[in-house]
């Protein structure tokens, strides 16, 4: 029930004041950016300066001192003294930059994901931020799309688990608590599936695919109590999400019971016009408000046309009142009516460095996100006292924070600096470490430099090649068709292979790359992602064995870009490929490439070795699948045991397998443990022909193993 004081505020508001509460603008509209000519923005969006005293929220962080100043001035000018709500994209840390979300998803560690969000919340709260546009829970299958770096991968179950953990980490149990901020899950819905991986492109999928793969993680956010939901840029069933009542009212509110705030993405109400879904701003406002979109971000069609729409009877005032109430309830939940400055603390926000505690946490989170993809002949871990060669554009670079990197006040620890903390600098020989220029982009021929690197490093005991993609090529607007390393980087790796020394390739990227061209040249291969502030220290811990790698891929790595989208949980086809008969032509296959990815979902190695045995499915009373896992090495290690299920025959076609649970265990050297999973009715349900969740008795393949491509299987009947 709406609190009395909120209802009184709404009853006292003019229509213009209500519409202003539903509008979000950038800080330059309040004169906080000296580079912006205010006459331009006001004219562009047709804003009357006097309306600014009633605007409801501010986009982007501006620092604690500016937040306090702006909030003070706003409350002095506001007739009703309604505080501003400050929102920002805090994607993987604020002051302490943490691993990109795709990397932390690879940890398969939900405590780590919650800790990740807690650190970001605490630092951004001190800067005066009240809400983050995170977690981004869009399911992704196409690494050509730059924003895969912001997600946790291709699997709906893992995405849901990561999402609910992050919501808890940001929000805690009470938004009024010190160091807590509201979370906004995004982008509802299906934004992670643009055709061709091209940013802002068409999204077109069946309702069944939307329900089964893309919606579960958003639903998990709602169930976890997320405060806000952001509508996506894309269309669903040909209707832009910002004006899609089936999404925003039908699924989100009526089915799921969400009673929080909805918000547009940047300018997305206005973008109904170029979509061709609205003739002009008036129609865009009408459709978005009617669909249940509460806050318009960085466009002003609500302000400019809302009153006329009500007066003409095209829009019921109750729709606007409901939206305003939800916005005010969020401000109340954050405690802003009692303390409009909340946790804004200029001393903490302007501290010369992040806290030691947060830096240590970032180091640990980074190490837990590194995926060991290959380790032939025990190339890793490195031994102290080795003469180490270090080459490639990321060898000494500090450009490893990743996109959406908070304030970027503090430089990252480079790989060189991290390694130099583990061994004498005299034992590290660098070559061809040029910053991001021709080496990274592959624009100029560098044969002479490559030969010089060969000569410098040929007498080392081991050679590390630090390669990857420019961090500026990732994130929003970062779509690519070529996912290979630059030609010069590939040439460097292969020439250094000619030294006869072990080659350890370390890949920095915000997405899965096409690594087949350098796989054979590498004795060891580490997927380093972009790990943030403590990048070099995290990697050094892994390289020298102080941290035993335990991460598993949350997104498949393609064998070739031509396979994309390639993912583990595809639907069955009528002509499946049988590896026992590889040359049969008329089945689903490529002539020039395997069907399988180079590295599958759930894959990752460790310095430990694990043996799986004694797989059993017991259906005596409850249905319990179990397996014995033994650490057969002399090194304590962490293993992620994964449960997959396949519905053999159903009323609609089912995926070849689906992750339904996983469990992380830490085993000492030669220790054994039995890992068990109860198979529940919920695990076996799916969206049927009538768009309802159903369970159908029948045969099911129960699979337990180390990844989606390596597991034991038993078929049982479940009625």
C-alpha cells in the first residue's frame, strides 16, 4: 500500500511536476559540465529552465561533492522538496575496477559475484550514486557483439544465478543501509541477440526461445527484489521494448508481479520514431507511457507532450500517477526523503587510492576469473628463478581495465609489474611491447621488430606472449566481424615458437576470440579477459601457481567465426551429426569446420587433475544423480562439477542438453568426494505449446561431468 505522505505528494503535484519526475537528464543540464553550452541542450530537448527544479533523476556519476551541491540547490528550488535520484553505469567497479562481468561469470562462484557487486556498491555510494544500471543479464551467443563483455554468458541457468547474486550484492537486505545502492537489471528483453552481432540491430526470435533462454535471468532479478528494470533498445515481436506493453505490463508486472520502477535506455523513447513505431514525439510518449515505461531517459517527450495527451483523453492520468508513485517509493526505499545525500562522502570519494581491502578483493576476483585453456607438458605454473621472456602489446600495457571502467582514476597493474613482484626484474626480458599501435591493430608490417624479439628472447627459459584486442573495441558500439588476433600478433607468436622454448599465450579480450590460429603454437593458453585495477597481480598469482586456476568458460569459443552463433544448448535437429560417421553429407554439419566450438561452455583446466568415476542415478525414492570426484594430483584444487539434462522426447523440440545445477568443491591432493544432485520436477519443466510451464513424463538423459562436452550420461524414465 502506498504510504500516505507519497500519496499526498502526488495529489499535490501539477501535471507538469509529475511528468518531470518521470524524466531523467544528464548533469550538464544543471551546468555541471563546463564544456556544454546550456543553450544547446535546452533548445534541443525543448526544456524550459524552470522545469529543472522538478526533474526526478540525474544520469551519470558526478562525484560526491557535486552530488551534495546539486542536491542542495535542487531542494532549495523544489516546491515539494522531492530529492533527486542519481543513477550511473557502475558495471564492474567504480573506483576499484573489477573483472568485466563476462570474466566474473566464468568464476562460477556466486559468493564472488555477490562480493563483486558489494564492492562496487560501497564505492559508488560514497560518490553519491543511488542506483546502478547493472546487472546486465542479457543472454549472449554471438561474440561479434561488443557488449558480451557486460554479460555472464550463454546459459540461462548460470545467468540467473549470477544475476540474483549481484542484485543481493548491490542492494543488501535494506537499501537504506550504508554502502547499498539500488540495482537496475537490463536490457529487458533480448537485447543480447542482435542479428549478425551488429550493435542496435534487429532482434527477431520466437516466443518459445525468448521464454526458455532469454527471460529466466530477468525473472531471477525480479525474484531477488531488483529495484528497477531497464527496457531494451530492440524490438520484441516487431514492437520496440520501450513501447511494448506485452513485455512491460503483461510479462513483467502481471505475470511476474514486479512493482518497481521501469526506465528507458538512453533516448530509447525517442527512438520509437526511427524504428517506425511512432510518427513523432507525441505518439512515442503515448505508446511508452501506456506500455508502462515509468522514466524517460535523455529525451523529453513525456514533458513536452504528456499534458496534451491527458487533456485530449488519449492517456489516462492514472497511468502517470502510478509511475510517479513508483519513482517516489524508490526514493523512499533509499531513504532519500530522510537523508537526500545518503552516503555521499567527498573524503572517501576523493581518497588518493582505493582501499587496501578492495584492492586485495579485486586481485582475488581477477585470479578467480582467469580460464586456463591449454597447459601441455606443464608449461605452467612458472618456476621462480626462470629467465622469462615477455612480448606483445599487453606485456607492459596498463590499458587492461576493460570498457565501462568506472572513474578510471587509478591505473591498472600491468602484467610486467605483476610478474616483477614475483621474480627479479633481471630475470624478465621484454621485447616488442609497444602500446596498442601497429602491433595490436596489425596495420603496419613489423617483420624486423618480430625478428628482433626472436633474437632477444631465444635464450629465455619460457616466453610469455601477451596479446589480445584493444579494450576500446569492446562494449557498446564494439561490434566486429573479425575475431582473430591481428596478423602481427599471430606472426609474433609463431616466430617465437621457433625458439623451441615453451610459449605461454595470455589473451586479453572482452569476448571469445578465434584462437585456433595460435593454439598449436602455444604450449599454454590463458584467457585473461580484462581484469581491472589489479590485472597484473591477478595474472602473476595464476602464472606462478599462487592461485590454482579454477574458472570455467561461461561462453563458447568458436573454432571459426563462420560457426557463430555457436553455443552448447541448441535445439535438436531432424538430421543430427553423428561423429561416428563424419563423412555423411546430408546431416547438419560444415564441410570445412567441426560443429563443436574450439572450447565449449563450462570448459577450463586447473594445475590439479581430477578423475570422475562411479556415476550413478538412483530413483528409488527421490531421483539423485551422484558421481565421485578425485584429485589425482599433488596440488589442492577447485573443481566445478556440472549437471546437465536432456529431455529425449517432448511435445516441443528440446535442447540437446541444459545446465541445471553445478557445485564447486575444493579437494586436497588425492582427496575424493561424492557430489550429488537431486533431480527436481522444476528442472524438467519447460514452456509448452500453450506458452505455459509444463512437465511431461518420459525419458531423460542425466549428465554429470567437468563441462558441457565431457560428461557421463545415463538415461532414465521419470513419470
